C-alpha cells in the first residue's frame, strides 16, 4: 500500500520535474530577453524617434513642435536632394548590374574546375574583407590625377593620357561605381558559385549528350536554375546601394561641390553639418522607406507559409 508519506514524496518529485521542465522551456527566452529589449529600443525605438523628428521643427537641436509634412515639402523642393536621388539611380543601377555581371562571369569561370581555383577564389573574395572606408581611400589614391594612375602613365611617357574623373563633377559619380563594383563582385561571385555547385551535374551531362553547347547549357538550364540566387543578390546589392555612405565619404566626400551626393551623405550633411535635423530626419525616413520597399516583400515571400497540398 502507498503510505501518505510516499504519496507526498511522489507529488513533490512530480512538481519539481514539472518546474524544471518549465524552467528549461523558458530559459532560452529569459536569456534572449535582455538583448531583444535592448535591440528593440535602440533600433526600432530610434527609428520611431527619427520618424517623429521628421514631422517636427527640429533644426540645430531636437524640437518637438509638430509641423506636419513641412520637412518633406522642403526636402523635395531641395535641388541637392534631387541631385542625390539622381546619383543614387546612377550609382545603384551600375553598381548592381556590373557587380552581378562580373560576379556571375567569375563564378562561371571558377565553375570550370580550373587550376588554382582556391587561390583565385581567395583573390576575388579579398576585397570584401576590406571596409568601404579602406576601399574608398585606396581608390582615391589610385584615381587622384596628381598621385595615381594618371601620374604613372605620364611617367611612363604617355603624356596625353588623362583620367580626371575624381575631380570632374560630371564623372565623379562613376569613380564610386568603380570602387563599389571592385569590392562587391567577389561577394557576388561566391553567391553564384555556391548556386552553381548546387546544380545537379547529371542535368548538364544529359544536355551535353543531346548535343547542346556549353554556352547554350548555361543560358537555357543553369541561369534559370539560379533565379533564387539572382533575387537574393539583387536584394543585398540594392540594400548596400541605398545606404551607401562610407564609400562616398572616403572617396569624394560628396564632392566636387555636391556632385556625388547620395541620400545617405545628404542626410549626414543636413543633420550634423548644416543644423537641419528635421530635414535630415525626413531624408533618413525616405531611405528607410526605400529599404523597406525592397526587404519587406523579400521577407514576405521567404517566410509566408505555403498551403498544404491535398
């Protein structure tokens, strides 16, 4: 027979096991809670604060007087803002297209199982290990007419050679494209190479048996299979282009004049150099909206639950 003491002991054991199970279930949440709260406050909280400042009369210091859309009206009446948007369109379009094209070509080259593939892959990926500040500074030296490429060509006897894009207001934005593509193409190559290595070789071999040439195989079979990689790469490069700041500041600082301004440098200049916090906050909110317009549909397509097939 079960004595009362044995019954009570069993109940205490079951209760302790239940408490331990509940603690084990809640422990990961308790460990992650502080970092989640801090991240929520310092990321989404500051985003909300910036959004409110964009509707305020803030200038040199935050001013919480609500002025509605006045800062956005000033923003879109600013010639400098339109120059920044135009530069973003030029830089973003060329940066994404050239980065994806060069990265894809490098991936296809390495996918041919060539010799020294590991060395070449390391060389191509090395620029991505550098910060955009280092990249911008290096290319600023290379493209400086008095220090870099132009001077070297003159010393070699080619005195008619000229490359003054860095100080030419109409060409300076393309120097940022050159530096950005140089740094990002290796990363794009790695993404495409991973996608290429994930394609079943038997499909390619079957196409070769049917007499298809290698370019036709890549065009008709391989590239369509890389559609998810194309989409992911487009998302990453678009995000980098929209929030580009350090590369521009290191290479041209938005100059000559404001010929190479992009929205990120416009926001920094207005907020911290011109004492126009409200205007800077409005430009930052527009950048956030642009990034959200790219990232949110991607996350929705990746995370949505697919209907069950019956």
